[in-house]
């Protein structure tokens, strides 16, 4: 078999392993964040959306500037629409391509067992999150550009041709535009130059400087872009971050060597600088580095370089810099998509060194063990891929593996409630509060579900606990107001809504509820004031536009009525609803009548009746019939 044939065969086997191990992923659907990035992303649906992907970084779905990733989604949307199969297949093929490219790079570097390292990379279950989760395209795509840039750069160091340097820099730029954590590549380049050359001089360093400049510029831009959308501050001191990084380092290594209980969201551990045990994590990691450094002449630079590569590529997600996911957990499997390469390369090189020393029976035993490891990892990846079939299978697996992962349970409960599965949602919220009694959002949501199920007393007790715990928790006062109203205590409800507005004067929903009660209690002018305040904060709220427009068009008090203003509000509500909402049309008809255009009023209210009846609804039909009668008589409607 020729060299070309051997290479082709090796690549084909890697692709075959990827397709076999990730077979179940081809039957998976869309899950967390896929809806925002793909299903509900307007930029994917139009030709002009491609321009917005590149030119409007402040309105990206996940807050980051990843135009390369969204361009790939845009192309796929043209090819197979919202068929998840195409997106999953693309991820798998990209992952296989990364493995093939990794093999060729390691072989060129002269690392023993290069193909086995690539095989470990392609079938290891720790990468299922990056491959089977469509939105994690950023990992496999940025990984491809990362490896391409690396390969071209080392060809450049050997041949010193600009024709190799420019593609390397271009691929690095593409990698940064797919995921900014590829910023570590320049440091990896310098590390390998040191490994191969023995020392670094300006001849080696200067060509890397443009990489550092490009990486730093895009990374800082991306960080500031995210910070403009949300305040990311996790309250960790420098000492806390060191403790987090040390523990995360050993956590990741543990998952590589014992890949069980892999989940989307790991429980977030507590950080306590007063606990001497927590210092063992960073101290032992540092001790390992020192031992490799001082033993580099005896062991060679390989182990030290592998350790350093692993730490450097992990560093953007070790907790030294705040990022949004740290609110859920300090670690995630997807964060070691590229870092794992160093471990696989080291393990394969060590394994093949043992093979070279073994003879006869020992050689065959070691080969058999290597095959068993690949087979076992492939089976684990097959099983892990099934978990990503849909959001419920993913969450249920997460809860089974880590029942104490209360934030996962909370998000699951939110989804259950949205799907109308109230009983299950109530049970999950109660379990969240058993694990984390101080999580007020869960207690508030539990109270809201109790209100919907008619358990007002219990809901009131839950909300009272929130108010005692945090007097500034505005949603608790709002929900207490709703409960008091339903229990027949309008004065108490008004007091609760006023308390909520003292804390958050811009809360439109509360202004609207308070206005309704004030109107019923005989203070229409104050009701109008609160509806105007609601409109200031939510100018496109159809509900507020209708409520305010109705009062201004139909109230008995001429001091309250304002037909011109009512007409403006009603017209906007109809525009926002496409003139298809019967209630908005009814308000518009009342406004026409108030300004004296009774023909338009009659025509509009009849259209409202037609839409109402076509939809099979009856609510409001008597009021509409009354309006039709009055407008035909040339009389405005009064309430």
C-alpha cells in the first residue's frame, strides 16, 4: 500500500469512527439555545440577514460576535431549512475533519502514535456536547481553523514562505471569528517553537506578533460586546479564581481519563478560601508543573509541553476572566474540545513508547488494550449522543447524574410550566427549594403556579417568605397584589402594587394592573396616569395601548376623554396586530365614534365582530353588538 493509500485509508477510518460513534446524534433535534441561534434567528431567513450577521455585532443571538458560525447556519438554512439532520451531520463531519487534520499535524511533528491520538479525539465522549449540540458548532468550526492555522504556520517555519504565513494568519482570523477562545494559538505557536528549537529569539517571535495583535483585538471586542448586553460579575477575588482554576484543571483531567456522568450543566461548587483542602487543587497542579520543568532533561520536553498546552488552551475558561456560563457552573465538557488534544497526544506517545519496548506477547496485549479503549470510548459516545435527542432527555439525564444540580431543575421546571405540565413543574420547583431554599426566583415561580392552580393561601405564604427574605424583590409584591385581588381585597392589592412600583417605577405590567384596580375603585385620572407610565416603558405594548385607548374613548367623564389621543393609540395597536385583533379594532371603532366619524366606527366594529366569530370566540360579542347599534345611531359608546 502506497503512502497516499495509507493516508487515505487512515482518514477514511477516522471519518467512519466519527459517523459510527455519533450515529444517534443524527436523530437528535434542536435543544437549548438552538432556538435563539437557529429556529428563531431572523438573520438566517433572508438574504439581507447575511449582511446583518457581519455588520451588526450588537444584535447577535448569544451576545458574541461569531459571524463565521452564523454564516454556516445561514448557508445550511438555504440548503435544508430547519431539518436538524443536516446541521448534526455537518457537526460530525467537521469533527472528523479536525481529527484527520490533527493526525497529519502530529505526524509531521514526529509524535509517536499520531493516528491513535486522532482516534481518541474523534471517539472520546467528552466531545459529545461539542458535536451533538448544534449550537456548539463554534467549537468544531473554530477548531478546524485553529488546526489549519497551526499546520500552515509550522510549514512556514520550515520553508519560510509568505505563501504559507498569510493563510495561517487568515485561518487564525477565521478561528477568532468563530470563537474568541482560539486566542490561545499564538502562545501555543511560541511553545512549540521553543520545544523544537530549544530557545526563542526575535526571528521566531516577530512573526507571531501579528497573531497576538489580531487575537487580542478581537477577544477584547468580543468581551466588551458581551458586557454591553449583560453585567457579568461573579464576585470572585483573585484568590478565589486561583482556587476555581486549580479544581477545574483536575476536574477536566478526571473526565478525560474517566468519562462518566457527563452532563450539560455540572453543579457549581462553592469557593471557600478558608478551606485548606481547596488549596490542594492549585498547589498540586503547580507542583506537577514544577516537577515536569525540573525533570525536562531526564524526561524530555514532551511532558512539559503537553501539560503547558493543556493549561494554555484551557485558560480562557478556567475562571480567570468572568463569562456568562459561570453563573451556572465553573466547568463544561465543551471547554476542553481543543485542550484535550494535548492529553491525547501525550497518552498516545507514551503508549507507543511502551509498545516499542514490549516484545512478542506484551506487544500484542498492549495492542489489544488500545483497541479495547477505542471501542469502549466509542460505545460511551454512542450512549452519550442519545442524551441529546431533545431537551427533556438532556435535562432528565442531568438530574439523574447530579440530583443536586438545582439550577438545571429550575430551568426544567420553567419548561414544564410553559408546556402546561403544571403538576410536574410544581414538583420540580419544590425540589429546587429543598436543595436551595434561598433561591427566590424558584419560590416566586412556585407561587405563580399555585395562583394558577387556585391555591391562593399557599401562594401568599410563599411570597411572604420572599418579602421577608428580600424586601426589594419586586415580583413578589406584584404577585401578592394579584392574589389579594383574587381573594377579594382590592385595597390590599392596590397597596401591594404601589409597593412594587416604589421599588421599580418602570414596571409596566404593575402600572397596568394598578390602573385597572384604580379605574374600578373610581379614580380614573390616576388610572390614566399609570397607563401612561406603562406606555412610556413599553411603547409597543398592545395591551396598554388598548386599555388606555378604551378609557380615553369611552369614559363617562369628559375631563378624562380624549378622542384624538385614543385614536392614535388604537391605530398603533391595530398596526402592531396587523388589523387582525378584534379587541384592538373595537377600541379603534370607539375612538372613531368619539371624534364623530360614526361610519368608520360602524365599519370597524363590524370587522371586529366578523374576525371574532370567524375565530369561534364569543367573549366580547355582546359589547361589540352594543357598539354596532350605537354607532349606527350616531352615538358614541360610554362606560
